């Protein structure tokens, strides 16, 4: 069995021109930057800032954000090189197919699916929570039987269904809605920064790095893998608390890689994709750091409410009206995150479908909308039921491990493809290769080791399931197998 068979860059690009699997090129660098900001600024900035400061890092959480951003920036450079050289849907999945082989491509695609499907579900639950807070401040309420945290989260379910219909209708139309909601979200974030500056008490920054103290004992399944393997226990506060904070707030940056999944829909992918990926990450890092400084200046770190830090910070200083505005902004902001993750998950599966690793009928694009409607509906339905039925707080770490594992493989793939195809045109190149890609892989590996043991076990089960599907279907049916059934090959009609 040759599971390391690779597909040439030229073949990858050529397959993107098949009429049945061709996406419309409608997105500019601005669209892609807005897309990236829309998916990155979400649950992280509205929830994790306060939690990381209160639990592990103190005011030095701003350094945690910078460390997490550095890890993402290194991975972003690797994504940008691939996305400019191989402007085809599928993000890291497509890149690895041309460098590391089919089995690694499948693993990365399966990882990305984990990140985006579960990420959209988790954020939809967060949206439902903020909607409840917002309505409560208006004197309204979602019935307890179907509210956030109930057995069936109806608001989260309905949100995903509406966004699925919007994404199926067309990506340009989706991003017009996204542009408006991102503008609202960025306005709220800037409002927090500018309004909060006036309430900063500089005494709250002392100590900026609180003295370290041991973490509370936890079960072996909840302990970080690095502690389980090496007896290394992260601490609250101090230097190691800053790194523990970086592992936690990493979730806040998840999603920028979704920009690369839209490569085939960019007007000028060689130029626009690197701009979209890097610009969105820079903008979000600045906003995150500023919010962290404001919140820890408004409220002493050990008194921050980790559940709703931004809103309660203004309530604590006598501005409840500001808290209502922030809750409304969170509702708008989380909407864009769910939508962009739905698009990302659909585009990864679209690429896998076109390669025949999953049934190709799923990926056929609609002649009118230019989108894979059937696949979008399947993804949206899965996300809707996962968001509605899954217990809150179960899936967040699974999103992190899926993302980090993809980052590691993409980082490794850059020097591998440089060696295999030195002749390939690369409009954007990672500087100081292979040093920076290797550093990116090492940092992401360390962050993976800080995740709980139970998360690793769930991840291994997910990967085993993916391997079974690949061996049972994808390996024998893929384009590179030479065994694709006649019905698997594209016809010249669209659904």
C-alpha cells in the first residue's frame, strides 16, 4: 500500500478548473482580511481574556497573547507560502497532499474538520449564552427548557441553520453580511478599549507578573500531558503562568487558517491570500493586547469575573449600560465566527471530495450559486445538532488540538516541499527557512503537550475513526489510486 503517494502542484491546480468543481473567484484582499478578522475575533476576546488573567497569568496575560500570536504568526507565514503557491481550496490539506503524501493530507484534513466543525459548534453555544444575557438585560428571556445549557440549545440550533442557508446561497453574499457584523464587532472592541481607558487604575497592574504558586491538584485525565509524561506541573502566575496563559488564549486565535480554505475564490490568490492571512492576525493581536491591558487595569486580576469579563468590568465601575452594549456586540461578533468556520469546514471537505477521498457527489457546485450546496447542508446540519445537544465545556480543547496538529504538519511541509520542488514559483516565501518553520512546529508541539490527557485520548479516537474511513473508502477511491468508479468521475452537469 502506498499511502505516501503525492499529487503534483500542477495536477492540483488543474483539478480546480473542472467545471463541476469550480468555485467563483470573487474575493479581494480586503474581503479575505475581513473574513480572517471575522473568524478570529470572537469567543476568545469576550471570554478567555478575563479567565486567563484571573486564573493563570494576572496582568501579564497581555504577554500570553503575544506568545500565542507569535506561534500563530509563524504558522501563518507557512500557510501564506503554501496558499500563494497552491491557490486551491482545502488549506493545509491541499498543501500537504503535494508535499507529504496522501495519508498525511487525509490526517490534516481530518484535523481541520475537527477544528472547524467543533469550533463552530462551541462558538454557537457561546452565542446562545450571550444572546440570553442580552435579552435578559432587555427584560426578555429564552425559555429555560431550550436555552443555553439545556438538553437542546434551540438558539444555537437555529443560528447554525440560518447561517447554513446563507453560506449555501453564495460566499460573496455571506461575506457582505460578514462585513457588516465584523464592523459592529470591531466597533465594540474599540469601544471597550477607548471607554475603558478612563477607568484604568494603574495600581491594578501591580504586580504585573504575580508570584507563582502551584496549580491545584487534578485527576490524571484532566492533567496536562506534559505533566503526565514528565512530571512537569504548570503553575498559576509567575513565568510558567504566562506560558500556561498562552496555551489557554491560543483558542482566541483559532480560525485565521480558514482564510486559506478560500484560495480558489480569491481574485488574485498569490497576492491577496498572504495579505489576508497576515493582516488579519496582526489586527487581532493588537486588539487582543489592548483589551487585555484595559480589562486588567479596570479590575484587579484576582477579582475579574472569568465568565463575562468585558461586560462585568463596566458593571463594576458603574456603567451597566455599557455592559448591555458589549453583550449585543458579542452576539454580532460570535455570529461571524460561526459563519466563517462553516465556510472553512465546507471548503476542506470540498477539496477532499474533489480528490475522491470522500464521495465526490457531495462536492459538486451549484451552477447558480457557485457553491457546494449539498455539502454545505450536510456540514451545517452536523454543526447544528452538535451545538444543540453537546454538553457545554466538553469540546473546546478538542478544537485546540486539531488546530495545533495541523499547524505542526504544515510547518514541517514547507521545508519538505522546498527540497522536493525548488523550481516551483513561490510568490510569498517564509523567511529564514527552515529555521522558522521548525521553530513553528516546536512551539505548536509544546502547546499541544499542555493540553489535558483526556483531550489526547479523544483526539486519538477521532484520528482512528478517520483512518478507518480512509482505508475503507478513500485509499481505494482517490484520484491517485487509479480505481475510481465510473460514477465517481465528474460529469458535465451541476446539481
